[in-house]
C-alpha cells in the first residue's frame, strides 16, 4: 500500500472516531454519562449478576478501569456491587438498579432515534453494502490486534444471545 493510501485510511478512520464520539450518548443524553459508562450500563443489563472481572473482559477494558467506571455508576445509583454473592466470597458481582434500568431505556431510545436519523440520510439501496463494509472494517480492526486490550469486544447481540 502506498503512503498516500495509508494516509487516506488513517484520515478517514480518525474522522470516523471523532464522528462516532459525537453520535454516542454524550451527544444525545442529558444524563451526563460518558460513552464508556453508557456502554457498560447497556452490557450490564444483558450480563446482570456478573463478576467485575468478567464484565471488564466483555467490555474490553482492564478490571481496574472497570472498577473506576462502576464506582461512578454506583455513586449515581445506577448499579450496585454485591460482595460474596458467588462461590468466591471475595468476588463482587454487579447488578443494575431500577434507576439504572430506567436510564438504560432512555439511552436506548435516544440512540435508536439517532441511528434512524443517520440511516435515513443513506439511500436505502446502499444500506446493506454499508453495513457489510462496517462489519468487514470492525472484523479487520479486531483481528489486527492494535486496539484496546488486543482482544475482540463482544457485540451486544452476542451478549444478549447468552442471556
């Protein structure tokens, strides 16, 4: 690949990252949650009662980073950690609270609305091609081993299938 080609890809990937940062919950939600907090709250609904270390693995972050995120969510009353609820008495598991479920539903509604706005600006005939290209791009990024913890992050559909 030529240097110009690599630069074009780099520019577009960087642009995509910036745009996706704007599409996420920070833009559409007045709850004041970060994108990471929103994503973890969303995953937690499908993985309620999971250990913090397992939740970190699924989310693609370190257990210590997960603990920091959960502390913030817990302070807002969106989740609660329960110690010793599993066979390992030292391990804490995480549950979503009623307020956390309400917030998650609000976020989902806002993100569905935002996604519909984006999709409506794409010609209907091109949507399947773009979705296929996004899937190929996501698979390539995951397999390149260059991002996050160098491990694929489970898709929400995969998480919900395990429920």
